[in-house]
């Protein structure tokens, strides 16, 4: 499964949690998109999003309504479309199609929750104040990237400042800049590669033997990894 396909179910989880706080008999999700609405990738993303909602008991047309606004590739239309969703008083806005879409939603409202996914650094793009404390009505998920990993290391060390050894579980490349960041923090970084459950089991056996103080995750099978991290009481962080 491609990483982009993993992101929207995560957005669905965040959106579903936001809907739980609403009192309307039929809550409304607004989807703001920049791309062509009939594009194959867009349709795949929407299918994954609906599946994620369904896992929380939300079915479009039954107990949740979805308002769609598509710029059809015309990015200059995004501000007006975002304003239209705000005027519709949707309960949450989910953005699709990049940071420009999310920025349009952010500029349109400071009160309606906005759920985004991005392949860049959301702090550098001005979407949130920090990874630990977004500080606004925006929240979301980000594709793991090499430039974000040093920030994740800093965040993990804030949570477990006593850690002397941090593990990085990756698939398949090794982001060397994290090693430099770990060295600067005086922390030993142990890098493990794993994708399959068998490889992940072996990696955790190594983590337990090394007495790792924390784990940064940059690979798939995250639910399986989370269960193992909880079982072995290893603080873990991932995007």
C-alpha cells in the first residue's frame, strides 16, 4: 500500500473524533480539494477516507453528510470554496490536494476544525505552530520525510529526556541527518530496517536487548508496531 493511501484513513480518524463533539443529528464534513474531482488518485483517497469513517460508525448519507468543493486544478478558486464551506457551517473541513488547500481553509476559519495531510514540514509551511502543540484549529498527519525526523527526535527526547539510546525503525532508506541530530543531542541512535511482521518482531527483540529509551517509526505496519511498543513499554513516535 502506498503511503499516501495510508494518510487519509488517518485523516478520517481525526475527523471522526471531531464529529463526536458535535450535537447536530446529522453532522457535516466539508471536503476541500484542489485536484480534478474525477482523478483516479482522488477517488482512491475518498474511498479510503469513507472506509476510515466507517470504522468509527459513520456512513455517508446515513449519519453523516459530506459537502464536496473541488477547485478542479484552479488553485485561485480555493479561497472562495473554503469560504463557501465555512458559510455552510460544516462541522469539520478535510483538505485534499496539498498545502495550498490547507492554507485556504486556515485563512477562511479560525474556529472550524481543519484536518489536513501533507508531505512537507507543517511547521515550516505555517500550518501549525509546532508538532507537539499545533496551537490552532488545524491538525493532521504528515508523510514521514528526512527533514522532519530530527524534529521528531527532539520531540521524543522532550518526552523521555533520560534516554541514552534511541532506535529508528525504517523502510528502507536511512536518513543520515538524524544521526547528526542525535550526535548533537548526545544520544546514541540505533537504526533498524523492518517491513514485515517477522522483521518487526526481530527488531523489537533487539530493542529490548539494547534497552532502547525510545523509538522513531518510519515504516509501515504501524498498528502492529504500536502494539509491540506498548507491550514492551518503549515510548514511540511516528508521523
